[in-house]
């Protein structure tokens, strides 16, 4: 029995970093004279999973057997597993509930399904035990995705949800069973173009798409660029460079052009997801599983028991943010599965670096995620190639340095091209710090931080990371030259980096938004057939993967509002902006009485979260697009005062004309006081109109310098 569960020591050790880290780190931090705030502890645990956890795994897995012997090393590993089991038993005793047996029953059913009619000689009692432990842990972790109540209560509350869960487990189980006990890979056939076309059609849905607040951080910069602003100078962009520049040059209003570009990105990622999952295993159930997983996890976000929203309503939480992560993993898997792993070193480095360079231009955050994937992959690929060529340590180090020249050269080229583009166009800037300042704002600045629920959705993320690390360690122990380590290291690095997105703002929906990419990474690992030598190990992996695939699907497909969300009547693309809200009638009345018109420039500094809606006219509605400051105002209102002042000054130089300032009597924006001080010092203020809820001030042209 102990030999059977010994491979779980890696995941058990990783879990200790989460459990004990949350208990001990605050005390350690306070001993050092700091406050030990929850956010500090969370970031410290996250960093320890990269800088402390891997070295400790190396010491236990590689050094300990040589120093203390294999027998003593095995006892250490089994002790780590036993400690975690003891902690789980204590937690269960302190939080006793009849529903705690449900994950065990679910794991038993899952394992029975996977083992049904399978006659492999290795699938005895120890294999069942290993699969039961991993499956139970996975059901517990996956059940936390139902964050608004107990997963068991939510599932059993509706017969439809029960049926959906059973159906997804059956389909996913058949696919994973085929993966675990057959070498047959799924192939893309003509019939697969039907679900692919459906997924593309879903990508271009038009209603309801616009969540005014979240879209504003993309539409605002696009409209300012079209007004004559300069990206990375007077036009800040919270979500990137190319991600804003490309839709700004597409036809149509800013809302329509952004909708089209985001839809194209969704279509590309949906096709990548479907094809990757479809290739996991042969059989019709592989196609059904690929379609259901892609449709439900990519296009919908369950928010509460009664609310489910299209994912396109929050662009920053979907493929628009993570697209290049999908592309990088797809490239790495293709390179490995096409048997290019033993050759083509320069081509591998070149293509991967091009993808990395595009991510660098896309946005700073995307660049961080893709860097965490590409750098480990490039390093391991280079070292393995040197090992195959039997190079000495010195020559291996020289080859690693040559490989490092690829991203360094790409950085210089990207920077030179951007700088040359600004100079040729006669534009000021660029301000490179503006490309990274929002990453710093949400990480070290702590803006918008929420604490992590230690019993919540975080465990789905932890399980995904520990599964990948376990695959890496157990295969690297057998052979450091296994070329699959290149891909697996990229998935591990990417998963760790993606965890920063959730650590920075730990709302459960932010974790649900990561599920498509987490599953894409796990599927990439499984497509390379880990543990091909051990049906027992593959059974354990399949038992853990099944709830990780099934629960996200059930979360959406079993939602009581899913059917109405899928069948929502759509708008024609030409009528896309009809869904934009109208300006508050009271505010429009004040603006009209003050002499304002839809074509004027406005700044709305209420709570900083909104832009102006559509202006109601006798002939319908007219979009308001011009501003004399970046919008939504929160895009600079959330910045430190010194950086906010920089944008005030640059916009005063770029847009010195007349306009209007709109303030709310009840909602005050971050930085609103600073804005008023700036206006009083440098702009002429005209008439002022007030109503019960609004104050409108005319901003006249900036005075000429003497």
C-alpha cells in the first residue's frame, strides 16, 4: 500500500506549502517586524511555490536517496503523504458533515467507470487505492468551483443538474478511459467541422456582449487613439499595446471594431481548444467531450446560482488576455507530437521567440505569462540538445547563452521597431513604463486586492499545478533527456504565472475565468502520454482529471439559466451599439441646458467606473466618443498621484480645447480631488450647472502661455 501511494509525495509536499504556509508565514513575517497582512502572505506562498518548493523536491527526490539511502528516502516520502492524510482527517473531524462522504462516493464511481471491463494485470487493489486517493482529492478541489454554496447541495437541488453531472462524468470517463488504456489518438475528421463551426458562430454572438464597465477599459483607449491620442504617451492602456492598437484601426465604431476583433480571438482559441481535446482520445465521445468542454468553459461564466453571463462581457478575463498562452502551448505540443523534438533546434527557438515577441507587444501581463512558459521550455530544450550532442559543461553553458540571445535579440528588435514607428510618425514617446505600470499597480500596489478563501476555489488551481509538477518530477527521475519535459515545464511555468492573476484579485470568478487555459495546459500534458509504462499511474491521472473536466462543464450546462443564455436573441452587427445604455436623463437634461452636444469632449469623474452612454436624440441615439482625458477615468484615477499628474499634463498638451467635466454628487472617483486642483491651476473654468445628482462644469481652452 505504501509503495502504491508513495508517488503522491510531490503533491502532498506542495499542499503543505499552502496549508502550513498560511499558518506559519504570518508569524514569520511578524517576527521580521512586518504586519503579516493576508495579501503579503498570499504572495509569499505563491513565490515559495517557485523558489522553495522545486529545490525541496530536488533534495528529497534526487539528493536524499544518495545521502541517506533509498529506504530512508522512501520513508520520508511516505511520511509526507501520511502527514497530509492526518491533516485531512483532522479537518474532516472538525468540520464533520454527511456531505463529506460525497467526494469519496464520486471518486469510487469515477474509478469504477475507468476500470470497467479493463483487464490490465497492474490494476489490482493498490492501483484502486492510488486512483481513489487522487480522485477524492480532485472531486474535493473541483467541487469548490461552486463557490456560492456546497457543491453537493447545488447538484442535488435540481434533477437537471444531477443528469448533467452524470452525463458529463460518463462522457469524460469514456474519453479518459480510452486515453489511459489505449494508444489511439483522436483525429480530426469532416464531421468535426460541424462543432467547430458552431464554436466559431458562438464567438461572433452580439448580445448580450457589452458590460459597460469592463468594456470601457478597451473602448476608452481605442476612442482616444482615434481622436488623435498616442498610445504609451497621453493614452494609457491597462490591457496592452497591440491588443488596443489593432482594433483601433478596424472599421466601424470603437464598440463594433472591438467586438469583431475579440470575436476573432475567441474563434481562434475555441478551435485550438476543440482540436487539442479532440486529439486526446479516439471515439465519438472524444468529440462530444471536446465540444462541451470548449463551449461551456470558454463562453460562459456562472456568477451565482441564478446568474450566468457570456464570457465576452468581460474581455480582460478571457482569451483576449490569454490568447498567446494558448498559441505558445499549441506550438510546443505540435513540435513534440510531430517528432521534431530531436532536431530543428534553431527553428524551435526562432518560432517560439516570435510568439514570445508578439506576447511582449500584446500586453505586459501576457508577456509575463508567456515568458513563464517559453523560458523554461527553451532552457530545457537547449540543455537536452547539448546532452544528445555529448557536449561538456562549458560548451553546454555556451549553447545556453546562445539560446538566450534569441529573446534578447527579439526584445531589441521589438523595442527598435516600436521606437522607429513613433519617430517616423512624428509622435512623442513612447513611455515604456506605461506598458508595465498596471502590472505593478495590481501586484505590489495591491489595488483591487481580495483575500483568498483557504477552503475555496484556489484548490482547483493548486491541484492543476501539482498534477503537472508530479508528472515532471516522476519522469525526470527516470530520464532527464525526455523531450516531453520541454512541454511539461512550459505548462508548469504557465500555471504558476497564471496563479498571480488569481492571487492579485482572488474573486472566485477570476479562477473560473482561468479554467479554459488550465484545462488546455493539462490536456497538453496528457496528449504526450505520461506514464506510458504504468497503467496504474495513468489510472490515477485519469481519476484526478475526470472531475477537473466534468465539474466546470456541469457548472455551466447544469446552471438553471444556461438554456436561456444559449438561446438569447442576437443583434445584427450593424445594430450592435443598440445595447449600450443611454445617458441618465437627468444628466442629459443638465448637459443640454448647459449647451453641450454629443460631439463635444467629456470627462465623467463620478466613481471612475463608467464612461458616458449613448446620447438620446429625436432620431434615436448618438454615441459620445470624445474626451479631453483618458477614459474610463479610473484608468488614471487608480494610479499613484505622480503618474496621474503625468497624464494630466500630457493630455492638456494634446487636447487643449474646450470640453465638459461631469461629477456625481453621490459617487466620488479616485483622484477626483487631484483633477480639480489641476484644472484650477491650469485651465479656465466656465459656467457650472447642477441638478439633484449631477454637477456639470464647462472647461474652456487652456490659456496661452505669456
